[in-house]
């Protein structure tokens, strides 16, 4: 009589263990941040079908210079999974104007392998050649302008653009002498001595679609 009960109990513990392991693996899984994952015909209902109701909410989002407005947030309670979306059709919540990840780190990764938190020196080594990025004073500051002759290619597709934005620390830990050198002007090479010394990190990635 005892043996079947023990076997059933063991099976329950084993099942719970597998469930917890699967949940942990899902939480740590790398996600694809690309134009194919967030195409121009995407809608909030598509996201609900794909990721589940608890992972998709209507919430206020903020653009580069805009006041907060209503958009959609994916994985709102997951710091390294959070995605913010602004819609070209905000009433129907469809046709994304932009999709953004930002912060210190993210499970979302571009097709070229780049993600939040990657530093300039590491990306330059992967590229095999210096690249060009905007200065830290102009609109779109720190945005990659060109990969030059490097190995990394843009992940853009027709009608869809991906923008990668680097930022210094802005907390006083970067040497102001170097920071001043890359604040003025329009763009710099990643090989500039001041850029190398500051070694900014990727802090935001945007997918943008034109208004249809």
C-alpha cells in the first residue's frame, strides 16, 4: 500500500522539478529582436496570441523627446525581457511605429548578436574594424551610423530600420576630459581615443517602421 503512494509522490516531485526547470529555461532563453519578430503588420492581438495575456499590457510609453502616451509593453515585470511599442494606429493598436528595448541588459538579441550592455570595445573587436557613431550631443546621440568595412551587418530590411544607441555612464565615473572630446561634433569613429577610453555601452535598440 505504501509503495504506490511513494511512487506517486516521487512522480509529482519529479514533474514539479521539470516544470520549474522549464520555467527557468524559458526565463533565461535568448529572444530574437528583429524586423521579422516585430514586422510592420504586427498588432497587439498578435502579441497576446504569441506571448500570453499576462505578458502583454497597455501602458504609457515615452519616445525620444515625446511626453508619455499610450502604447503596449511586452513582459512588463521582467527587467531583461521588457519591450516598449508605439503604434502607428494607436486606436486599433496595430502597425508599430517603433519597438524599443533599453536599459542595462536584455534577453532580446539582434540577428547580428548585439544586445543591451555590450560595450564599444567588444563590438569593435567583433566587427574587426572601427565603426561610426553619432556624438553624444546631437539628436539620436550615440547611434551607430555605419559599420564601415567590418563583419557586422545592419539588420535592416525593406521598410524596417534598426538603430543601436551607445551611452556613456553620465554618472561622473567617465573622465570628463575624454567625454568632452566626443560631445561636440556630429559623429566619431569608435577608434577615437576618447571613445576607446570611455567605452560606452549599448543602452537602447529601436526597430522603426514608416507610417503606412
